[in-house]
C-alpha cells in the first residue's frame, strides 16, 4: 500500500467503514487482502480494484505555440537617442 486517498467521496465512505488507497501495480487482490487484515486487524468482506489507464504519448514532431518573453532595445532598433556618426 502506497498512500491513502483523501477526496470528498473517500471521506464520505469512511463513515461506512470503506477505505480507499493507492497500491503498487504489481500487487494482487489476495495479497492486498492479506496485508490489510494483518496490519489493521480487520476482516475484509469485499474489495474492489481497478487499474488506471496509462497516459497518452505524443509521437512525432509537435508544432504549436508557446509563450516567450522577448526583450529588445527599442531605442537601438529605431535609432533614437543614439548618434549615427
């Protein structure tokens, strides 16, 4: 078990003795049930689990816009306040 999840829904479920936590992806349901019963001293009645889908990856070159701060010397480019001789 990695960490507990604290969201509005998970806090509501605490009142019903239902707990939500993040676990390692290689863990099986029987291992999780065993460790919860061992560490917390409770009897697990039922367990739901699911694996989140992976994040999508971009392939190839990505053309888009980006924000950039461009600084330049306005007076040098216009020739103001500089002598040209």
